[in-house]
């Protein structure tokens, strides 16, 4: 078995675009690891928040993931894998002025499949751990409904 390890200890900004990081090909994720210790941002100022997706056998989020918008709806964040850990002090946000965004943790849906379909088909992480003081927030910051 080949083990792939990616540590994200940098500031990555995509404006209101997309940040998609996979540790390996989708069919060969066994043993792969993504560890985010930095900041990954797909936030928009005048547009909706962007999209962030981290996919590996094991995903450890100890940094900042943000898909926020100061004037529109929050974006989307997906953490996909068999073992997902949100470490104490980490910050995962999809906040928006008009509506909160969507944060899916451990729902392993493909691009052509909805999260609801993946849940129904039991395409879920084996283990999801959210430690004390790990922030997961998809709030509407001005008005509107919070996200999910």
C-alpha cells in the first residue's frame, strides 16, 4: 500500500472560487492523509462564498477553512474520507451576510451525487471527531437563515 501525505501549512486564497485538494486519485485513497495546519480561503466579498473540498482516507483539520461572504450567502465546505478529525482550536466557517452556507463533514458524495443521496447510501466516514473548542459555523451574519 502506498501512503500519500499532504500537509497544508500555507495561506491559500481562491477569492470566491474553488479549492479542491485530494491526497490521491479517488479510487486509491486508502492510507492517504491530508493535514491542514494553515489557512485555506474561498471567501467572496461581493459574491457568495466559494467551495472548499478536502478528500483523503484521513483528514485532520487543525487550521482555518473559510468559505465566507460579507455581502451574500456563505459557501460550501466538504471534508471527505474515512476518518475526519477537527482539532481543538480549528476554525471551519461558511458564514454569509444573507444566509449561511453548507458544511459537510464525513459525507462522501461524488460531484454528481447529492449529500442526501450519499447519506441514504451510507457513504459516510467511519469516524468523525470534533474536539472541544473546534469551531464549525455556517451562520447568517446580517439577516436570513443559518446554513447547514
